C-alpha cells in the first residue's frame, strides 16, 4: 500500500488543469484534482489543428463541429495609418492542405465536455477546493487544501494560473511583465457574416480581431490602451457599437451586441523551468502572453501532451520516479516555451512599434508571406505549433 494519498495531485480547475488531470489519470496514476468552483468563463479559444488532433486522441472531444466553428482563413488588414504599411494579406487553410487552420470554441462548452470525460476515469477524484500551501516531505509533497484538509503525493501538477502557488512553493522563478494595453472581449452579431475567416485589423495600439463563432456571430478581441478600453466600456452600448463599426471599417454592416463586454489587463509570464523536484507546471502557471497568434491554450495543451509523454516513459516502480518525470518534462517543454514566447513577443512589439525600421521589417515580412508560398507554409507550421 502506498504511503501517499495519491500518485499525483493536479491543482487548477481551468481547461489546462482538467486536461492535465485527465492525462495523468489516463497514464494510470491515482489522481486527485483540486478544482475550486470558478465563475463561468465567457471567453473563447481558437485552437489550431495540432491542438484539436490532441483533443481527439485524448478523448476530450470527438467531433469539433459539434462544439466549435471552423477557421478556414485568416485576413490581416493594416489599419495603423503609418508611413509604411503592410499589404492586406489572406491566408487560406487549403494552401496548407487543410480543411481548416483550427476551430474556435467557447471555453465554457469545452470545459463542460472535459468534465464529462473526467467523470469516466475511476482513478480520478475531483475535489472542489484549492491548495493553500505546499511543502516537500518524505520524497513527496504535502498539500494543504483550502478546506483545511491535507493530501500527499510524489507528483504535483500546477495548473493554477499566473499567481501559481505551486510554482512559488517549488522555487521556480517567474518573470512577469505588465503591459499598458488591455483586451476587450465580447460577442457580436454582424449584418454580413464573416464565414470561416478570422479578420484582424492591426491598429497602432493593438489588433481588433473578429473570430468566427457560427452564423452571423463573431467573437471580438480588441487590444488597446487600458484607459481607452475602460472609457469605451463606460460609454455604454451605443458608444461601443459606434467604435466597433469604425474599427471594423464598416465591412460587416450593422453590428449588435450579443453579450456583455469584459476588459482584461494584459501581461506576459515566463518561467525559469517548467518542472523540478516532482513538480510540473502547465498552462498559465508556466506561460502567459497577450492574445496574439492564438497561442495561450494551444501552448497549454502542448504542455499536457508532453506531460503524458513523460509519464509514459518513466518507470514508476523506481525510487524518485516523480523527480524523473519533472526533469524530463522540463526538458521537453524548454524549446517550445522559448520559441513561442519569442514569437508572440516579437509580434506584439512589431504591432506597437512606431519606429520606421520596424515598420519596414513588419511590412516586408507580410509582403514576403503574401508572395512566397513556401514561406507561408512555414509560417503556418510555426503559427499552428506543429512540431
């Protein structure tokens, strides 16, 4: 009989946390998932095809069309008004031999589906409580729950967000940068639908992006200075709709609100390593970026996929197996986290830069992508997270 209460404890009730708990249980470990009840998540996630393929293989979804909406094109419009502007560019999935780049899912619907899959694993116990402290003890970890109880396990998975208690308790260092920009998100109904095309209007303070959500509906992600977005939100729906029409260059006719708007501050977060001493980090406890290039949850699911691979490779009958998992996992994740972080940071800075040399480079890059099919295909691979 094991002296531990579980083989693994997964901390965090978001999409990455539930996916990680299912992956760990799927590897045969007695798994306890700490998932405190959270407010409904009104956001959406654009998942690229490698992520969708992982969800299918892990049994997390079966038919994406029953939950989301296909993204078949990406249209980029430079609306900065700068001296040197990039050309309007259209990327089509069929150029990459795909029916779609990915699928746009409502987070709440995905989470519901993940919970349904979690319930099928007899070795997975979910507790509606968070973690209040962690300490290293007897070749494992002792986790105190927010309800005062305590559990022990050799392996802990931290998927508990940017302010991760697990990360801090394990001694993994995080560097966080706060931006002056925020993101306004909401659902809109358009008079003229955008079909399967994600449309990005690039402005000087960030993109104004409409993502297909089925029929005439689109999900809006508008990045701008925080005070601009707060003022727009405070101006009421009439003021907001006028701004939406202006920002979308009135390409889609009359716009109406389909859901309330929310404003989120933007920041980036990087870690010194994604695993150590029997602890691994997944999702926003390991990385966070502005919503550029649809990398957030895609990267989190790649975390989960690599965790599953690390668990499949380890001999759990050997002493110190959890340490071996965390070391292997950190090695597997290092390159992807560095590449993706660098790519998103470069994209975001290029959108905000006013210097003419940067404008030239950005415009030249889009011209090259527009005119060179081989380069476009390479960009597709990078953007979709293909490995």
